C-alpha cells in the first residue's frame, strides 16, 4: 500500500501491523473451518461404511434363516465367527405373526465396539412360513384326502 507522509511528502510502501493481524485472523479461521469440515467428512464416511457393513451382515443372516442353514429360533447376541468380523454380533428374534403358520423373523446386527457417535446397527424383519406348521397342515390335509378317498371307495363298493 502507498502511504504519504505528511511531513516529508515521501511515499512509503508496506502494510501495517493491523492489516497483518486481520489477515492472520482470517487465515486462522479458514484453517479451523477446513479441519472441522475434514473431521465431519471422516466421521460421515466411517458411519456410512459401518452402516453398509451392518446391512450386508443382516441380509446374510436373514438369508441363512430363510434358506434353512440356520434354525429360525430366537437367540441372544451371538458374535460372528468369520474372520474380519471381530466385534460384530447378531441376534435373531422369532415371534408368531398375525396369521397361523407364519412367523415374524427379526435379525439385528450391531457392533458395540464402534466409536461412540457412530451407529453401527441394523435391524431387518421378514415374515417366514413356519415349516413345522406347514408340514403338520400338509400331513393333516393328506390324511383327510386319503380318508375321503377311502370313504368314496367304500361308497362305490357299497353301491355295486
């Protein structure tokens, strides 16, 4: 900046201490804002990664229950046995649904070791046919059909 001295009429070049302090304050504020944004972005990325992993693990456990690889019975928190999933647990809750022969299966996956502000849990619910009730009703239906066929055959023989 050009400054003109009142006494000498000489032009001085440079900046004042006040201008330097203002520039440093603006620069410091910008650095603090950038670090806060970086911290928020890192926390959000971790949250998204943990949440995605929880969803995939819940889908896997639900597929095991639906596919018959795992019995549809209620369990407490059970740790995953696979390597790389240390700290992750799952629980299965099976309750009868509103309709006969149908169960509501709820799989919850969480990671209690996740950092404090991170929610690393997911719950998935699905209706599943109760296989025991299905087998029982199918057996009863087959017996009733066989009994009806036997009665019809007896009636046919009696009418002859």
